[in-house]
C-alpha cells in the first residue's frame, strides 16, 4: 500500500506539490508557537506604542481620543523631556567611554596574564550577573552621606571631596553611571578579551621584527584588530544605557529635581504612574527611535567595514 | 626572569582591581551577617556573626514568598524559551517552506526593541486578557521579548550541524519532530544549557515588567519585593543587605558553576 502512494510510484507534479505542502505545514508547526508569542507580545506592542502616541488616553477608559501630533508638539515644548534626553545621552556617553577605555586597557593586560586569569575574570563578572536592583541597594548604601565612599575619602584626607553623592544634582548622574559601569565592565572585558585572543600572533612577531616596542605594537596591531569587537561593545553598552531603568529607579527615581531623570524613568512616570498613556507612548517612541538609529548606524558602519 | 617580572606587575594590579570589584558585594554579605545594632560603619568588626537578618526578611519580610515566585517564573521562562526557540530555529534552518525570509526579518527587528519602550501597550494587552497580577503575564512577556536572541543563538548552532545528518534521517523515514527530538536536541546540549541559564538570569534580575505586571504582594518577585522593602526599611541596612544577598546568591552560584556557558552565551549573543 505505502509503496503505491509513495512519490516513487506516482511521479509528477501532484505528489511533489503534496510533499511541498506537507513540508510547509511541518515548518509552520515548528515556527508558529514562537512566532505567535513574539507577534502578540513584542511586535504588536511595538506597533501599538506608535498608535498610542497619537492618542489622548488614560489607559483604562474605553474612550480614546485621536489627537494627531499633539503629544509630539507637547513633547518638543517640554523642558523635562529635553532634560531627560540630555541626561540619557550624558549618562550613556560616560558608560560607553568607561566601558571601552577601561575595557580595552584591562583586557589587554588580562590577555598577558596566564595564571590567575579565571579568578580575575570571575571577580569582574560577579557584578554583571547580579541584578540592577541588587546593585542599586549596594551602591545607595556606599553613596550615603555616612557611607563607605565618604568614609574612605575622609580616611585618605580628601574629606573636602565627600558629599551626599545621590543628593547633589551636580554629581548624581556620573555617580549613577559609575554604579552602572560596575555592572557592565566585566562583560565588556570578556568580549574584548575574546577579540584579542583571535588576533594573529604572527602580526606581533612581524611588529617585533620591525623593532616596535609593546606600546607601538598595541597601537599598530592590537587596536586595528579589535576594532570590530570594540564596535560591538560600544553598541551593546550604549543600547543598554539608553534603556536604563531599573538601577536609576531603585536609586534616585530620577531625582534630585530631575537631575537623573532618563527617558525610561520619565516615560514610566507619565505613562504608568500618571496614566497619561498617549504622552508616555510619545516618550517611548523617542526612546525607540534613538535605539533604532543607533543600531542602524552600527550595522551601516559594519557593512562598510566589510566592503 | 624578565618575562615573569613583567607579568607579575599587571597580574598584581588586576588581582587588586578584581578584589575591588568584588568588595561592594562582599561588604554587603558581611553587613547582612552583622547584628542589626552594629551596622554603624561598613567594615566595623561585629561582636558576633548572625543569621538573624536572613531569618527576619525571609519570614516577616515576605522574602520566602518572593523567592518562590521568582523561582517559578524564571524556571518556567527558561524551559519555555528552550522549547520555543529551539523549535523555531529548527523550522527555520532545516525545513523548506515559503515565508522564511519574512519571519527571519520579523525576529531580527525584535532584536532592537527595548522592553522599556513597549511596557505601556504590553500592560494594556495583559489587562484586556485579564492576566495582570498573574505569573503567566510575566512569563509570556519575558519569553516573547527575548525570543529573537535565542532563536538566532539556536539557528547559528544548527547551521553548523551537517545537512547530511538531517538528509539521512529523512531518507530513513523519520518525521521532522522525531529528528528534532532524538537527533538535533541531544547534540545541542551546549546551546540548551546557555539558553536556559541566560534566560533564567535575565528573568530573575528584571524589575520593570514585574513592577507593572505584578502589583499585588503575594505575586511579587524578589526584584519588586526588594524595591518595596528598600522603600519601607531604608534605615535597616542589615535587613536590606540580607535581602540583597538572598537575591544575588542563587545567580552568583549558578554563574560560578557554569561560568563557561554564561560567558559563551553572552559573547555569542553580543556578537550576533
């Protein structure tokens, strides 16, 4: 029986078609559960947030009012929005610079250390795996007026530098960025280290033959070779910083007086706490645009690199 | 000799930096073990070490409930992610059917969407489905948002499996689901472990989604529980430290045990 119905017994278009049809169904069955979940709870909300940004809506009331671009014109005139945007960019810039600068330097040192490397790497990775909220509790305590950081400064005779780190509008943003770097530097080092280990040893030998000292070899061999992985670290830490919420929310909630307000915290306050869904969504769209532009810029630069 | 000396300096410097990186966590653990009345300075030596703070937050603080909630959500997240992402990647890599390009593109676009940008509509969908306050709502959102990363992680592993293996199984008359289950999954252990660990970690650590979707005390996870505990008990630093340690300890232990898998996964995920 089965021989008769198999494709060998019935050559021609019909059986081929049925094979194709069966393979289509099987393929769909494998992909459908994931795709459905992704479409319903990731893709649809992304489209919906754009739709919301044209509405005046409290998020609860069935009545939603279409107000066109009003949320965006309001956004452009909103001083707090611009401050949140500028804070987000400053905070991201500090985080990227520290991650790349210290990341490259420490990874280059770590690459030369054989014994003890695993121990050092583990030390740097522990802050990466603990939650932002845990990091927030630890750093709030360190930054307290009578906390460890001020005590150390006084112990070193630098008491004039001590201050209420999270209560001072001048320093709160860099202080928070340092706490964030504590949770991100380990991963940057590990990534750059992986890039360093892929560098061709022969290039160093060639540089040594040319009489290059270690610093010249680093500049002429190492840096060009790890540029792609550094680009990855830049984009990874930048997007991680742009969408930062947990750490800031748990440490300052954007304060004092908005000096650590980020786009994500401002969106949360307007949208979720004050039930201004339309306006919150407009802030979210701004966030979405920044992340997408950053990613697009990154893939453009990468594709240019390859050609 | 010269080489040994030239390495000794960077090694010593890196070791001290490493210790400095761990110091805040270690001080927190130390504080959690102090009697509540002796927390004046971070490094003051306590008269005795005690588990009192842990018992206090675990019982009165409600952390036993939070811990259980976190564990359930993160474990279900990890298993669901392994099943869904591996199946989708299998379909995309091994089975020929039309529309694959579009599906790939859809997942690719999902790589860029930050959760923070879409929490408002996500919350309204969950409210319409009457799921706010349930663990299911968090699980659905977690898995949906991180799916693209893990689909690509599995797919990049599957494309390295020789196509001949799949062809041979097909000609032997095996069904696709049999090949997936008995041939492909067993040889994919490294990605399965990496996926499970990373998804567990991200789920365990997330705050924002849980803050919105789990408003009631009995359903809170550790992240939300800690946030509210911090708000209520800011002066009680030993109890707060104990809470932070309860949240950090499981993932730090997992990390130390499976460091290689974590690092590989994070590296692969980042480079993709």
